[in-house]
C-alpha cells in the first residue's frame, strides 16, 4: 500500500486506516520504543507506542508525503521522540519512594536502640532527599538493592566511572551526616 493510499484510507475509513498502519509499522515502532526504554516496565513501552499513534493521528493533516518524507519515516521519528521524552521523564522521577526505604538494624528491645534507629533513618532520608537524580537512584540501586556498578551503569546509561564517583560522594555525605548526628560507624 502506498503512502497516498494509506492516507486516503485514514481519512475516509479511520478504523481501517489505523489498523493498516499498525499492521505495516507496528513491529518496528514497538522495537524503537523498546530499545529506547530498555529496562523499563512493559507498560511504559506500550504506552509510548500508543502515544506514537495518537500523535500521528492528531497531526496527520500536517504531514505531506514527498520523495524525502514517507509515512514510515514520519512514524519512526514520532516513535523515537516519544520514547526519548518518556526516558527523560522516567529518569527525572525517583525510582523508589523514600518512605519505603528503611535501615535494617538488628532489633533490640530497648528505647535507646529504637531511638537510634529512628534517628539513623531520619538522617538517611534527609541525605537521600538532598540528592538529585540520578545520584539518588544510583545510591539506592547500590546500597539498598545490591546492584553492581556495571549493572547500574547499564540501567542509568552512564559510564561506570561516573557511577563510582557518585557512590563515593554519596557515601561521604552520609558518613558526614551520621557523624554530625553523633554516630561514628563505618559505612
């Protein structure tokens, strides 16, 4: 089916046109979104694919096929931009709510131990709140979920050296904050 035929079908029989569009380009659009959103939940990938079709439908009147621009290239560009935008949006959000993170200290049945645990958690949460993304996520991946530096680098899409430096600075900030809070244990 030519671009002209596809655009005509979209104009006169939208449901059939969208179906044809998805049959022709759906696999490639999904692959583009999946590549940009590696390590993201499937729901984010599917939502980005849907956003691609919605954007195409919304702005279909602006598209004029010619020798240099085809429906295929237009759709692929929309998919790349939608996936890139989604990736940026996801990178800005903290990956874990701070309220869910707590220190696992040995349980002692006295008031002093409970107080120290609460104070440690408050200091930890304050340090994490002060961190910006992706530093906060890097720190949480490493010290709360035990990911290796290489794994974090692949997820966050940063060089391993940058991950190592971020972890070192984060540990130093936490150590300083804990010492100011009267705690002198190794981190």
